[in-house]
């Protein structure tokens, strides 16, 4: 069984990054609100900060649901644990994986990769320790139909 996790820096960024950035953006937002005089530039400034906060936190809440911080892989299944909810544990069997998408599966190296089963989805970034071993095991053991869907994008 191979144990795969994130390095401490990435673990911190993926788990608590929005908790650091949101207050900093709010600090920039409050003086602009206090001195607001209905000018287009001020409105655009406030709107852009609000949109950044909204979309960044939306991304993090999606990551919290699908991103495990500890992955154990053997020849027949993937066991994912240490989500934001500590008691959550997901087991994916290679024979039941229906879709691989994002990241290297779509020809991009630095993007969120997702592994989907019927009702379960997990996501991970390439910053995993031994990420290449994990991706190789995943591609070797996944069903042929799921592999054939992404094969052209991997080759490109």
C-alpha cells in the first residue's frame, strides 16, 4: 500500500489559504467603503474585491468537499481520508471509476484533477508527494472505458 499526502506548505495553503487572504482583502475593502463617494472607479474597485472574495471562497468550499489530504493506494482501491471533516473517509475501487478529468488527464499540468465514481468524487493537485506514482497506478488500474476517454489528451 502506497501512502500519498501533500507537503506541509501545500497542505497549509489548500486547507487555510482562504482564511488568510479573505481578511487581507477585507482590510482593503473597509477604507474604500468608508470613503465611498459613488464614483465609477470606486464602485469597480469594491466590486472587483467582492468578486475575488466570493469566487475564492467558493473554490475553497468546493475543495473542502472533494480534496483528501491523505491517499492510500493499493492494486484494487483508493482510500481517501483527512478531508476538512476529520471523520470522512472515501473508498474508491478502480473497477468502479467512471471518469478522470482535469489536470494531466486533459493535457494540463497544474490543474485540479478529479476521479469520479458513481456518486463519489475526489480531487487532487499535482503537488502530492509521489504524485506521478499515484497517477501511474490510477491509469494502470482504471477501467478501459475511462482510460480510452482520456487517452488522446494524455498523449498530446
